[in-house]
């Protein structure tokens, strides 16, 4: 295990060290100490390495992640795993607003709660939240899956495209053009795999599926009331 | 962007360290607001006395004989404690409003930052660490305090535009965000007899809360109705003589983190403002919910 201590090494040096890693690097296990809420920790990684951040992070932790597995043992500030391309990001605590925003791939797991706008404009990322999520989550979500084991806040899936949303608990309110949809066998199978990967023992059968009514893709005067 | 910090002590033994802890929190939020900084601190109380905190752009001339001039004009004992561009005038509570009126004639250039039994407000333009040093904030003691680092959006970068704003006795408010209907509310509140000194949106928010409370609302009720009446983005942290409140607008895009232990309740725009607080690892840390009023009192 290689250790980088933010108490004695600058954030820029820590990130440069991790960003320089490649497929061929021998050192694949890393830990970052003393994050103390700093911004942009472990961003832009591009190699299949494991990075454990011991503590809580500020804005944009693990942003643009590709291939790496980033594990935060505390909570994460706004924009964790923003625009993730691939790999895995796991937050043991809570995540602040817009977790996984615009993510194109990979898996984001939040073991606590996620705040508002979780998965906003998601484009292929899978997000599993063990707790609750806040309002306006998956707003304009285009692809990927948002799985919520607890409750969802107001305006869930507003202006949704083809992202799929699964919620086990209560939904405070659905956003414009978001509707409940039938849960088919293919969804249950996919959900089972995702929950397993997220170390969540919830039963896929307990979830409800939400998706786009597809009335707002293009402006059509007949659908004006759907806005 | 702006930075907010707040600390409400449940454990009285921490009172002597309030200034040190708040200063550290404030300076951590420099990136969020490097143009000005301010702090409201709720400190010692003298029986039957009130404190007027005043600010001057020419403190040497304005403050030199101010206590004597007030004593002479109003026939009362006034004690002046100068801290850089600010001074705290301690005077009999019964004459506090007369003194405030007299100040306008004696020193027309003076600005009143706050009045009340325990509140003192210090704010100036400059980096938070410089502002903190000018007033020696770290040496201050008290039961609770609120600090703000400003990145101006709605009005000029001046002392008057810095936070906290105090529009009522022992009340103060700081704000991260921007209000979009503050001009309407300013006109209305002035008609209702509220005193609003600046063109800043936050001062209108402060005056709104003071006005609601003057009309009989509790602080909690005043903050609840602010959710309906004030349009725009806001995370507000509010202080009263014995309390500390927090409210975020329903959109809640302005960040807020809270931490609570048996010793304190703390607020920070970001978690990094809280990391040096005692026993933070064991604290309950959470984000205040949108459109929900939180309040603690002694």
C-alpha cells in the first residue's frame, strides 16, 4: 500500500502522482490521508488502481474517473464522481448535491444518503444509493441506472430521457414527463447484479421502476401540458 | 459564492475559545469570499447596559473624544472600547436609542454595525485573515458567533455591503446566495418603518426577519415565512441573543454542512471549515434539508 498524506504533500502533487499511473504501474494500492474536506481529491485518474481516501472530501472528489476504484471512508462534498467515465467510486458516508452528475459510465455507490440533484444529466453511469436521495435527482438523465434503496425527494426524473430509475421507498413527487413503468424480468436481473456490485442486500422485487413518458424529447404542441 | 461559518456553544467551558475557533473557521472559507469578511459575536453582558458597535472610516478623529462627547450630550456614563475601525460603546440600556440618535449629530460619518445586550459586529473589506487580525477576533469570547466571507454579487464591495447585517437589537443575519425580489421588499419594509442602510440584498433579508419578529413572530416563524416571501437563492444563518438558526431555500444549491456534538453546534459552507473543531470525528455531520428551519437556543 502506497500512502499519500495531504498533511505533508500538496493536493496538486497527490493528484499528479495518481494521474501518472498507467496499466503498467506496479503500485496499484493507494491511500490518501488527511483529506479534511479538500476539493478535487483523486480527480482525473486513468488507470486500474485502488485509491482509499481516509476521511471526508470536499467538492468534486474522483471527478472524471476512468478505470480506477476510489473509496472514500467518510462523506463526500458536492459533485463527487462528476463526469465519471468508468471504474468505481464508493462513498461510505453521505454524498452532497449532484453526485455522479453527467457521468458516462462506471459505478457510483453511496452507502449513506445523497442530497439533491443526484445523477443530474447522467449519461450512462450506474448509481446505487443505499439511503435516500434529494430533490431533482436524475434531472434530464439520458442513460444509465439510478437505484435508490430509501426514499426519493421531489421532482424525481424531471425531463428524463432514457435513464432508468429504481426506488424501493417512497417518492415525494415525479418531475415533468417521468412516470412509473412496469418492472420486467430484464430489469430485475439487471437490478440484482447492480445491487450485488454495490454490496447492498436489498431485494430487487421491492423496487419500482420509473422512466420517461417520452413526450418532451422534441417540442410538440400537443404535449404542451406535459411541461 | 460566499462563505458562512457559525458556532453555537452548548458547553460553557468553551466560551473563552470561541474567537479562536471562529477565526480559524472564517479564514478557511477565504476561497469562497476573499473581498470582505465579518463576524458577529455574542459576548459578555453588563446588567442594565447595552452595546452599540460603530464603525468609522476616520476612527482616529471620530473616536478620540466620542465617549466624552456622548457623556456630555446625554448626561450618562459611556465606556468606549476601540478595535481598529470599530468601537463598542457600552451605555445604559434605557438610553440606547437616544444615544443612537445623538450619534447622528455628533459624528455624521459613523455607521452603527449593531446594537443590543450582547452582540458586537466587526466587518471590513479585505482578506478574512487580515480582517481577523485587525480586530483581533481570535481574542474574543462569547456563547455563539457567526462569520461571513464575501464574494460580492448584488452590491458594491464596501464595509457597508459586508456581512453580518444587524437590523434589530441583538439580531444578525448572514447570507450565501442572491435575492431577486429585494428591491420590492426594501420599499415595503421601509414603509413599515424598518431601517435599511445599504442597497445590499442581504440587509433586506435581515430586515425582513426583524420586521416579522416585531410583528409578533418567533424567529422560527419569521424564517418559515421568509421561505414564501423571499425569492432567490439563500442559505441564511441567523443569530439572536440566545439562539442560532439556519434555513436554506427550497432549491438549496448554496452549500451547507452542520456538525453537532454535546459541546457545540457548528455551521460551515463546507466541511473543511469544521475540521479543526474539537472531537469533529465523533460529531453528527449532516446537510440541512431544503426549506427547513433549524434553530438552537440556550
